[in-house]
């Protein structure tokens, strides 16, 4: 019996794991060629996505068939008058129909779904997501929903990278790199920000960072940005007047000093914004069981808000990506503190209603909007209280954009680089860095998870924070194993139980039958608490490996054989109990992982 069980286990241990596997990695040249392909798709998909948004916006607001879309120009008043209230409602019906029928994962802001695929699905994303996400997000944005383009375009680019990685045989780790490259390429082309796209992938998408993975992502971003510039030109997304922050060093000092309370306040705001999105989502799901009613009710309120803003302010302001309003702030067109406060609260509520009720779109643009508005509001209040300080509200608005991005997404480096590339003004770099640092520190102290990772944590997943060195490859079975075990004759197990305590005896017992390993008994399975009248349960589903077996091979073997016990042997073909060197269970693996985490911090 023991012979048969062990032979079967060995066979299972060498079986390939679905998706993980024994595939030979592609060489660097082929990966770079694939990166160019991902970049080409990312560049053209960014252009196409803008056109699709333009199509739905023109159709919904004016009844016209046109692909024209200028994200930095205010939406002209709709020809429907008060009927504009129904525009987001119609969009909600279409979005809900697509998500319910074709791709439920396209609902929401997109990036968490990509992270889920990277960390928990070996980089697999369904190809249908590309089309479904493009349509649902374009409809949400085009019908006035308060969401951005970055989440959808990340999911679209990543889905293409994943599809390419599944079409061509490669290990999961290389497929994940293509997923990250797709995300970076799409972001770079959308915002004309190649360095920002690269930073985004490095901070949020890539599992490991090395020259080999970064070059693949870099080539994809270069290719995508070059193509995207055919459509958007060379200018930054927010073309604003050049700042002169530090021509007067005293004024520069006041600006930097103001970034301390600004960053702290934005950290608090970021925490509240993150919680509000998911609180609204929970409330809508609890209040409305029908998904159509849920989304329509939320977007009807957004429609009323759009109509109120166009009637009383002359612009929709809170609808869509919000870039025109951000530009008005950065050009000092909007500076009244009361109106800025109204815009801030209106955009926050509109975004929570849009995403909470089930729309498809990103949180990057709303975060930029809220950061710019609050930064300008704070700057104008500082000037009212301390007029001699000379603080420029525009500088604090730009810094606020970075702070809000860092606070909500947890991507500090991305926030600094993206805001610089979006505005093209290096003069505000020091205020940006200062605000970003304080915003992230305060938000993480209040709310540990970012707006991206919280969605996965709510599903029961644990997601790593930031870049971590991969030290697991340094382990082998010999460094992992627990040497505290007893060899016990199978007939004497009950006697061993009577004397066994965690303080006085080894953790594991190896049942021996005529010097042959019969099975393993360990505390984790509670096998020693069986009643007298029941048969003994011994775990006979175990692996045998040598002490030199690597971490990766050990993990693959345990996964393939679906077993939790490994015996480390002098010879992995031996069946003699006296050849056992140690025992490995999930407990030993967990302890090693915790030790690695401690060393990395």
C-alpha cells in the first residue's frame, strides 16, 4: 500500500501544472518583438478609444454621428435641454446590458481586475474584455458619467498583452510581463506620458523588476507613445502657462511649507474618497437587487446634477473626464473658493454615484480633478489669510493632483512623474514631491489599502504593496524543512499521542511499517483526535524530495499533486524511514515567507 501510494504521488509531482509551467521561456529578442506588437496595439487602441468616446458623446448629447472628441474642451450644452437628465440613464441601461450579458469583469474601474489576473490567474484575461471594456467605458464617459479613461485603457491594453501571451506558448511569468507592458503602453499613449506609463507598470503591474522585464515594458511604452502622438501631438495633456515658483526663494519656501498641510489634508481626503466609492457600491447592492434599477437610479441623480450645473454655471463641469475644468483651474480662470468647494463636492458625489451604481470607468481622472480643485481651494484660502506669502494657487493645484493620485492609487512614483508629464512644467516638481509624500503617508496611516487593492482585499485576496525583491529563489527544501520529527511504529501511534505535547515533543510523527514510510501525522490536520472506535487517519499523500530541490520546483510539485506534506530525503527514490531528513508543510513555507518579508523591510 505504501509502495503504491508513493509511486502515484511521484507521478503527480511531475505532472505539468495548468499555466505554470514547464514551457521554455522565450528569449529576449522575441519578447522585445512582442513588446513592439503590444505597443502598436496600445497606441492605436488609445486613439480608437478616444474616437469611440467621441461617438457616444456626440450621439447622446447632440444626436449626431461623429467621432470628434476633444477632452480638453468643455461639452457644449445639449440640444435636449432638460432631457439631458435622461442621457446618463440611457447610458446606464446600455452599460448594464453589456456587462451582464458579455463581461461582468468590465464593471468598475478596471485596474483591480488586471491586478487580479496578474497575481491570482497567471496573467490570464479573457480576450472579449477588450471589446466589452471599450464599449462600456466609452458609453459611461460619453453619457456623462464621472469616470476617467485610464482604468478602461489599462484593462484593454492588458487584455491584449494577456491574449498574446496565451496565443504564444510561454511561462506565466513572461505572460504577466506582457500584461504589464499592455497596461503601460495604453497609459503612455492615452496621456502622452511614456515615463509615467513605465512607472505605472513598475509600481502596480509587474511582479518582479529586472532589466529584462523593464526593457519589455519600456519598448511597449515608446512604441505606443510614438503612435499616440500622431493623434494628440507633442503637447502635454494640460497645456498651461509656465510657472515661476522659485524665482523668489522666499515665496518658494512658503509654497513648499504649504505643501505639508496640503498633503496631509489630501491624505485624509483620499482615504474618504476610497471608502466612499465602496460604501456607495455596498449601499446600491443592498438597496437594489436588480442591476438595471441599481445603475439607472444612480445615473439619474448624476443626470440631475449635470442639468443643475449647466443651468446655474453654464458648464457641465462634473461630467466625463473633467479635463476642461482642471485646465480652467490651472489657467486661473476658476479661483472663487466657494465655487471651487461646490465643484469639489459635486465631483466627489458624482464619481461615487457613477462607480458605486455599476458604471465602467477609471478613478485616475476624478482623482486629478479633486486634487486640482482642492489644491486651488487651499491655495486661495492661504492667500486670503496670508496675502504676503505670495503662494501661487496654481502650484498647489498641480501639487494637489499628484497628492490625490498617490493617495488613492498608492503609486507614489507614478503620481510624481505623471503629473509632471501631464503639465510639462518642472518648476512645480518640489511641491509635487512634497505633497505626494505627505498625502500617501497620511492616507496609508488611515486606510492601509489603495483604491485598487481594497477591491481585491474585499474579495479575500492579499496583494503585495509596492516593489519587493524576490528572495524565495534563495530557498531550497533543505533550508525550509523542519527537523523536529519522530519515527513511530504505526502500531504505537496512540501511545505517541498520549505523550505528545507541543512543548515536549517534535511537531511531526512519521508512521513506520517495517522500516517503510507509511504516512505522516501532523498537528495541522488534527489527526490524533480520532475517537477510539474509528480507524486511524494517516496522511499518505506526501511528496519525497532531496534537500537540494529548489523553491520553485517544490511549489510546482506540491501544487500538481495537491498535497501539503513533503518529506525531505537523502534519496527521493528511497522508501526507508531512516532516510528522512525533515518535513515541510504549509507552516514551514509560511514561516519562510514571513522571514523574507521581514528582511525586505
